[in-house]
């Protein structure tokens, strides 16, 4: 039986746990309900009805009893718990009461042995009764709720149980079907073939399954990749080499123990070391097994068989003969051989432990004196105490023989053997730490070979694995298996967002097994810590713990530190010690093991504790409080109707998240704003008066972050809800937002038409003194006026918008209009120097708002570029655009590329302009934006034309013409300028001149001095190409006058140079 406290397996007769002393009589504390990933086995005898017709009921009972006895013995031998016999079927669960990392493989091995055992049993049944029986079996892995039947709870319940039963029903007699989750966990150790997807009762979709063919008896559940490039660990490799050299030099036995959590790279380090010494030493290997009969000396068995160069199938006589040969020259040759074989169970000779240990030591000393011996003993955390005694005996008493005892184990070995290696002269231990970020990235690349993976994706995988090589392997394998990572030629492509990488089942099993080895008290502490988060505080864990555990929380946390599950942190919180999970996946595994009802309770209690701690400073913790209240509500909602208490929790969560989201929007953090506002809106019922406003804010944040489709959906929902709840002003604001969004997505609607719609809305907003709506309406009208060329009028309208934003006490709306005022400062008739003064004035009004500051830097760069100070301009525009990118203002970042591109073109750097414009164009194209894309495309066309890549320039000029509106005069003139020059280059001078004169007419009525000058220059260039230089002279002089009036020094110099060329 298994101890309910520590999980240790004990003999059935034991009344107290042999490991921790807990009572096994059943009158101790009840086992808590928990969520576990287990493997369920259903096996059913087929043809029992026909059996009943042929045999007497008593005989049938005896036949079935023998089958059930055999089933129980085999299933329990492999670590399964037989829950019940149902008619002719048996149900067993692997992972109850204690999860093991190889539960799935244990279950599959048990079913394979059951199948073989049934063959043997059938031979007996046929002899005794003349009958044979068949069984069909289903195996499935998944999440269940595990309870205590003695308390009236189900042993296990969940979909995984139902699927296992359905797989058994779908199997044919003699067949074992395993589910997809099970197959994924055991595929490296089994031979199985896929069957056609099964339509199982109760499942909406067909279920994948595999037919079990065979199971390897010694294979690990997952194969490790040991041939990848060796990364890092140079110091550890040096220490191993030094230990080996010292052992050879001093002819002594050295005990060297490598400790490390599962997957941290112990095997890869050992492999690298052994490959470097394989010509200098005899290397023998043995591995401890996690369970089974006669496993105490199994590692010694493997070592002896290797030393004698025989297989498990060779006869005892052959083994004995070869062992005697190895021992030639020893005085007690036969005695040693007999005692060694007796110890490993291949001989009937028996001996006291002391005699067996002595014989083994003599054998190794004999081998080492001929050639230095390295004895590798792996997975020592599974070793029986007697075997550990043997290893220490060899380390303590070996003499005049160079033996390196290389022991590999997980840190939990020290729980049972805390003095391991202590007091020995030649004993060393080292703990392997996870890889650094750089080493993890190198490993990702090494696993993927020569093919390239985008840097962001590589970093995301490395970040999720947190330095554990096995986790890196399994995550990449899972992404490839799931079709999320595809190889195309020389590169890998991600076909999904990796913001949240799910945990591979193999890794999940490893972590769950580690946690299940904790006693109940430690388990409750780490579960409560997981609710607090990756970093947590001792006082919070104490507050969440049951009353009777609180005095011991501090000592339990230190135990968890020693178990390498958490680590202390330097920064505390209100006088509380801080800790951090050593790996986020450990935190996730602890958290997922709790029932949802308990999670809901703990999240609510944590929010209450935090609110009490922070007192009058709750605004700093709105997001954290909102998160915990949100989780409490969502778990209650997942379990059924939430009731009044749940509704109150949901409301409190929405309040906190909405406040935090609006604050994130105010500081320009769009990614956070979208996340928080979306969650708050989801929690709000449609009838809540704030729901429409929340959705409008969400729509604005989505627009700024570049998700225009979702932005329109949020605004449409806000409009619908506002109408349904008679919130007229909110409905108008939502409509206004959709109109504004339309300007950026539909080139068939002109800016004049959109302006007309907005002017119809303004009186409705004025009737209700809706200052926030009026700020948006006047602000957008101001932007349209500027885009149409009326910069002065547009700035007046923007100032009116700022007035209404101030009346609404909405600093975010005020900043929205200040940033466009800053951007427009260099435009129109204002000189470059005047533009700089205007920008500085707006910066002061913006009070260091990060968004206003970013736009101000971009505008400064525009002015500085006009003045020819390209170094300063470049520094400012890079800083400003990088700020927009970091704030998540994706649309603004892409749109500002046109200013950056024009800056580089003014500096005669068309290739650099292209490098800046292309990614911005791709971003705008991906979000189906057209308003800014049209001008970005026109600027990109210009940069390509200057480079002489005329076909590409023509394509982008065409894109610009299709994406822009008829009255976007600046863009219309820009693409016509490029197209006109292209036509002239083809000798089509009449068409080229007509196109350029049309562009001049478009901009001459605007305040865009630079654009007027550019168009005059463009026509002058075309006339010169057509052999009419004298006609270009008035155009060049007009351009010079405009450039100089604007203060555009580089462009004026270029125009002067062209004029000099004409006059010469």
C-alpha cells in the first residue's frame, strides 16, 4: 500500500509508513481532492457469456478469479492501483496515490504483460477445463479529479476515465488500444500502429488511437538527443576530467556525484566526458530502475554482463565461465565469482551482504588494475538503500585501484541519504544549474540544425524552457508534432502565436512526479505559493494556508528550497520574505493540481490579503487585485452558476481591470491596455452602464495597436449595447469611432464624406455636453483638415478638441490631440525653425506624456532634416519611433515610417529609406490599413525610383493609387510624381507632363509648401528629360523660392544645382 502522506510504497501488513511513520490504518487525515494526470487501464474479458454456457457457475467463478488474481498482481507490480472489478472488467489507475513520471509506460507495460500472462493462463485453463478466454484493453492518459472513497468521494473521475473505457470497448479480442496522450508519452519505448480514428460514444469528435504491438522492457519513456552540439558546462567537464586523472595518478577510488533536476543535462555532460576518456579507461554502466521485482542489484547486473560481454539470454554457465576469466590471477577466483553471481541473482549461491560486497569490490579492483575503471551508475535517486550501501563500501574500501565511481542522481536522493559522500577523503559532488539564456538559444538552434528560426521564436522557446535542455527538446518536438513549426527549405516557420507555449506532456509528467513526492504539508504550502505567482511572499503563503499549518510554513518553505523547487529572492514585500519558483512550469504544475473550487477560494483570499496589506495604495496594485478576483470568478463560473457572491466577485474584478486598463492606455502601453480592457469587458454583463464605454476604450486601444478588425467589432458591439440600453451618448461615440476607423480602411470613402458625417454627429454631442465625444469629433475633423492641406484650420480644430478633453478631465484624449499637433508642427507654411519652437511648446503642454514625447521627437527630426542636421534628426526619429514600438502603438509606428523615409531621401540615402519603409508597409498591409499605407507605398516607390528599380517603383505607385482616397491630395500628388517620371523614362513625355501638371494643381491650393516645391521639381525634371530645359527654369525658380521659404536647406541646394545645370 502507498502512504497517504509521502506516497512511499509499503508492504500490505505495515501499520506505519516505513519512510515517514504516518499511520496506514485508515484513521489518519483524509486524502484531499486533487487534480492529477493519470493513466487509466480498462481490460474486459470477451466471450464470458459463452463460457457460462459451457461451464458450471462454480467453474466460471474459479476461471475468472484466476484471471482477476493474475490481473491484480501484474497491474500492482507495475505500480497501478486496481480501483474495481466491474463484471468481467478490471479498472486500474497509474498515478494514484502517487504520480510517477513514467506512469503511462508502466501502464502500457502492464497491459503487455497481461496479454502475455493470459496466454500462459489459457494453457492451464485449456488443460483443466478445455476453455480459453480473450481480453480487450483500453489505455488512456488525462486529467482527473482524485478523491478519497472513504470520505464518499469518487476514486477518480474525468473524461480520461470515460475514454479509456470506450477504447476498451472499441478494441478487438486480444488487442490493446492506447489513446493519443498515452502514445505521446510512450512512443519512444513502444511499437504501435495507428488505427482509423474512432467514433466513441459521448465524444463529439473522432478519437485517435494506436494498436499496441510490443513494448521495450528497458527503454526510457522518451528518447534523449545526445548527439546535439555540446553547449556550456566547460567547468563541469574540467572537474570530471580532473577527478579521472587524479584517480589514475593516485590509483585510488574517487566517488563523484552529479546532481541535477530531470532534464537539466546530466546525461549529455556524462556522454561528452566519457567520449573524451573512452580510449584511456574501461567504462561500465548500470542504471537503477524505478520499480519492479529484484531491482536492488539491477545496476550491478548490467555492469557484470557488460564486463563479461554477455547478454541477458546467455546461459549461466557462459556467464560464470567469462567471469572466472576476468578474475584470473585472484587467489579467491571461484569464491568471488560465486558471491558476485549470487548477489545479482544469477546463481543459487547465497552469501551475507558483507561477503557479496567484498566480492564485488574485488572484481572491480581486479578490472581497474588492468585498465583504469570508470563505473557509471545512473538514476541513483531510484536506488535501493542496500545498493547505495554497496557503492559506499566500494568507495570506502577500494585500494590500489584507479576507480572512478560516477554517480548520477536527482537532488531528491539526498532526502533519503542526506550524508551521501560525507566523511570520505575522495568524494566530490556538484549540482548542475540550468543553462543561461544565451546557452538555451544556442541549444534551440542546435536542435533545429542549419535551418533558420526567427530570433523572436527562438528566444520565446528558450525563455519558456528556462534553461532546461530536456524542456527545450520537448517543446520543439511538440511544436513540430502539432504542426506549429514547419520547415521550408532553409528556414523554420511558425504558424501560430507563441505568447503562451503549452507544457509538453512529457515535461508535465516529470514535474507532477516531483511534486507528488512531497508530503501533504509541503504540498499544501507549494500549492498556496503557486496561487500568489512565480514570485511570492511568505506572509501571503501563511495567510492562505490552513490554520494548523501556519506555524510551520517558514520551515516548509526552506524544505522546498532544499528540494530545488523554489529559491529565495532578495527583495521582500512589506517585511515579508520573498521566494521564486525555480521554474515557471513547477509553479504551473503545482497550481494545476488543485481543484478549481479551491483555486477560486485561494484567489479570493489572496486578493483580500493584498488589499489589507497595501491599504491606501491600491492603485499601484489594481492589475494584481483584478487578476486574482477575475480568476476566482472564472473558476466559479466554470463549475456552474456563480450566484450572487460570484457576480459580486466578477464586478469587483471588472472594476479593477478596467481602471488598470485605462491607466495603461493613458501611459501609452497599448499591449497592456488591450489585455486588461478586453478582460474587463468580458466580465461585464451587457446591462452594466460601463460596458459600452469599456468596449469603446478597447476599440481605441485595438486601433492603436493595429488590430483594426477587432477594433471595429468592439465598437460595433458597444454601439449595439448602448442602443439596447438607451445610452444615446455612448452609442454616438461608438458610431464616431467606427466612422474614424473607416477612414483608415475604406479608400472608396473620401475624407470630405467622413467629415460630413462627423459634422452631423457634433450637434447631438453638444446637446448632452458630451465633452469626451466632442473632443474626438473635433480632433478628427482637425486631422482631416490638415490631411486636406488646411494646416492652420486643422490646428484650430485640434485646439478645440483639447479644450473639450480638458473639460472631460481626460488626459489621454488631450494627449491624443497634442501628439498630432506636434506631428503637424513642421507642415504647412511654418518654417523649419518655427516648427522646432512649436514642437517644444507642445512638449511642455504634454507634461512628459510618453506618447506626446515620442511624436514630438519624430516632429523635431522632421524639422532638423529640413535644416540639414541629419545626424541629430536621425537620432531623434529613431528614438521616437522606438518609443512608439515599445508602447505597442503599432499603427503609429508604421505610419511614422513615411517621415523617416522622407528624411533619408532628403539625405540622398534611398536604400536606407527602403529599409525603413518596407517593414512598415508590410505591417500596414497585414492589418488591412489603407489610410497610411497609401503614402508609405508612394514614398517607397520614390526610393525605388531613385535606385533605378523602375518596375518595383511602378508597382508601389500603383498600390498607392489604389489605396488612397480621391481627396488625399498629398498622396495623390506623391504617386503621380513617381509615375510621371517613370512615363518620361519610357519616352511618353506628353502623358508624363500631363500627370505632373495634374499633381501641381492638386497641391497648389494647399498649405503644403514642400509638396508644392517637390511637384515643381518633378515637372522640371521631366521637361529636362524631354529636351526642354529652358521651360524647366521657371519651375526650378519657383521650387527654390518655396524651399527657402520653408527652410528646407537640402532640397533648396538640390534645386539650385539643377538650375545651374540648366543655365550653364
